[in-house]
C-alpha cells in the first residue's frame, strides 16, 4: 500500500483523527469572542444565534483540516517533528485515509458551508453571512491551493490572522446583531495579532519539513528563533490591547488578564533558545504555552464582555 492510499473501508476513528477535535478551539473561541462583542457593545445575545455561529464554525473547521491535509500531503510525508498541534492529522502518512478521500471530504464541507451560510442568511435575515462564508472559503483556498497558495509562497500567517481575528468574530457578532452596524472595528486589532501569532506558533514544529519541501512559512523565512521571539511579542501586544476591547471592565479584571498572559509568555521565554523543532518536548511546550496565552486572551475578553465590560 502506498503512502497516499488507505484501506477501502476507513474507520470512524480515522475520520475522527482527520477532524482534529483539539483544533476546534481555534475556531470556537473567535466566534465566542465575536458574540461577546455584540453583547458588550449592544447588550444583545441569543443562544440560538450562538448555536448557529458554532455550527458554522464546526463545518468550517472540518473544511480547513480536510483541505489542509490534502494540500500538505507532500510536506506531511517527510515531517518527523510534528506534534498534537501541528503536522496535520497524520491520517495520510499513517495510511488510514487516502489523499483523494480527504480531497472529496474537503469539497463536501465547502459545499455544506456554502449551503449553511446561505440558508442561515435567508432564514435569519443576516445578509452578511453569505459574504462572510465566501471570505472563509477564499481565505483557505488562497492559503493552501494554487495559484495563490500563500502558505507556500510566504504570507499565509496574514490570511490566518484575517480568518481567526476578523472573519470568525464577525460571524459571531453578526449572528447576534443581524449585521455589522456599530461594530467596534478597533476591537479586532488585538484579535488579528493573535491570529497572526497563532499561525507562526503552530508552524514551528514543522520547520524542517517545510524548509525541505519549499513551504515558506514565517519560521522558514525568518528563522525559528526569530519566529518564536516575534510570536511572543505579538501575543504581548495583543494582551496590552485589552483596554481597547473592554474599556469599562475596570482596572483589576484587565490587569489580571494581562498578568496571566504575561506570566505564560515569561514562562515561554525560557524555551526561546531550546525549542527547536528537533527538540520535540521543548518545542511542544513552547507551542502549548503560546496556545494557552492565545486561548486565555480570547476567552478572557469574552468573559469580561459578557460580565458587562
């Protein structure tokens, strides 16, 4: 059986592995943040609207992971420094699913996302949802597929920052408010920064395989150590932007959230030199701590907004 073939009857667990449930937080948290922005700015919240937004996120998540596994099959084949947070789902290199089956699944999810976005837009009169759906599909296509394929040409981190820091929060916000009127656009600036930092972070373990296959991620272009340093700076800047998002939350809650994130970044500073991709435990810890800081920011902003910030 070749590296790109798989059993004729793939198991449920192979598809569950391909779905990468741990990565779902990367989609859910920005949507929750966008919903919280709607409440913080306009005191509007609907559990149904939140559920519809998370449904969008679920389909989008499946589209992203299936499409990326298909597009990155060559790089994943030679990747020996992957971990739980990077290197794809590993179902193709492990022979559990074929590349063709992942491609078909990605197309199915893209079609479902289009139908879902259009249906919700019509049923709830949220006209922004269909263009936001098109934006989500375009960003992944431009990230992973020719002719743009910025994850290979360089600049994929910008597209991920747009997706996680702008498009997904707008999905959550518009579902609650019916549109983008009175949207606090400056609130998305810190979210954009952590979307950018998130892309840099999750690509760090894949640096050797990316360099070998001509995938010009930030770590390949700038060097892994510079990428690690700049990811910490970006997350720190995003944390300092907390008063922009929750200006009325009060000094103590804002300072507490910033202090928590700074503590995680300081802990990660100890890994700055050691966390090369070939030092898998140190690299995994670096990615984990950066991910915890990013999750703390998205989650903390949402909590402060829902508490009346």
